[in-house]
C-alpha cells in the first residue's frame, strides 16, 4: 500500500525506503526467503529479568489479542502463570488502558463536534496507521485523535504507580517497537516482544502451559468487553461509539473502518476528497486487526473468534463501567499524560 520497497538506482538491489516505510512489519511475514528480519528483544528480556535490581518489578503488559494465540484447552490463567514462572512480577491487560482511552476519545469526539469539526480519525492502537497518515496522507493528519495508544497509557500508569517498574509489552505488532522508541513516548515501555518471540522464550525456558496450575494465581480480569474487542477490526470504533452514545445519545456518529493498509489508504483518499458518508474512522494496518499482526501464530479468523468469546467473559461490559480502570486513572492521573501532544494539560478524569 505504501510501496516502501524500492530498487536502488546505484546497486539495482531492492531496499526499504525509510521515507515511505511505516514500520508495519508486514514485509517480514510476507518475505518467503526470510531476507527481511526484525531485531529481536528476547535476550533483552532475559537480561532484564535476571539482572534486575532488588525492588525493581517487571510487568508484562499483554495486548488484547493475546487470547487468540492460546492453544485449545489453554486457559488465560495458565498463560498468566507461565509469565509469572518466567520471572514477571505481574501481568496486566492492555485492554484496561483501552477502556481509559475509549473514554478519552469519546470525549474528544464530542468536543470536536461541538467545536464545529466534521470528522475524526481514531488510530490509538495502530502506530503503523498513524505513520501511514503522517507520511502518505498528511492532509488528514489534523483529523487524528490526540490520544496515546493503550500500550503507552498502561505503561505510564504502571510507572506512576511504581516509578522503578519496568514494563514489557507483549503483542502481535512490530510497529509497537518503533512506537516505544519515539522520543515523546519512550518513557512508557521498556521492551516490546511479539507473541512469536514470547513463545520461543517460554520454550527455551522449559515452561509448558500444561504444567501451569491456574489456581496458583489471581484472575486476569482488568478490562471490559469493549476494551478487549480492540483486538479485531471494528472493535475500537464499536467501543468508542458506545461511549459517545452514553454521553450524547442524540449526537450523530457514522463510523467507517479501514481493514488493512490498502483499505485505510482508500478511505483516507475519500476523506480528503469529501466523498465519504461517515464522520468517524477507525484505521487498522493489519487485515483483521491486531489479531492479524506479523507477530502472531494463529490464523486471523480463529484468533478473532477466540477474542470475541473471551471478551464476553469480562466483568464489565463497557469502558465506563470498568471500575478498576477508573480507580487506577483517578489515583495516578496527575502523574501521566494520555495525550500525544507535548503541550497537553490533562487535568480531569473522563466523564462517566
């Protein structure tokens, strides 16, 4: 969609043009000869856990798509137990922070609409889509929400809770690694691993899910259903639309979603030309959403179905009903920024 692989005029060899590349990582999974590779952070994790100083905690922040990668019969609690055996201090659902960002983006949409703006783009969980807009459709960049991603939000909340904490994001996405290195976001997450890398580390450590007794740990139930459905295309806009309707039931919201970079590009072109019957867009760089990311192991259709089943087991249905997320946000809000704007002054909890 972005034509980042070009022919070098001097050498005649193919290379990646950094001016066009959006760090999506899809070229890595598409290259059958495995000539393209991403630098792994597996050894960085091993070092972080082994050499951490006394009193320093290492938290696993697992993307909403994680449950789609679990084999048949493996429970969420067995997965959590495996991570604790590996050496993590605790395990958190990034979907909880998705609840926080859902409320923030709902409020932002309402504010923009009341100010006379006619369109808003949400890209909070997809850094590849953010770069697609910034590099290839800059005329639409002002329409993008100012919120940070749920990954960054959770990392900042955990570090506000415990300043010496280390946060490791585990998910399906290679673009998250580039996001975590951005100067204005680098305070949030220390390492980024894909599901593929995590599975390799667990195998090397001799940790088998079947040997993990799930009654040994507490439940992993930080998030609402709406936070968990961020994992598949359409979930983000569904969650935010519900939050908008809770606040302003008479406000008209017509959503559209880009499923993969090609479709995202087509919609962005329609937005710029005014040829679109919508006023709110969700962009997902990978077909199927995060469950289809280059760091996944399970076919997207199966993974998406597993996420939907797991989402329906949540203690809370909507983002606004998630008391755990609101409690953490209320306690640590003064110490975190949930906006990507450096000059932002975040002073209040999103309204319920």
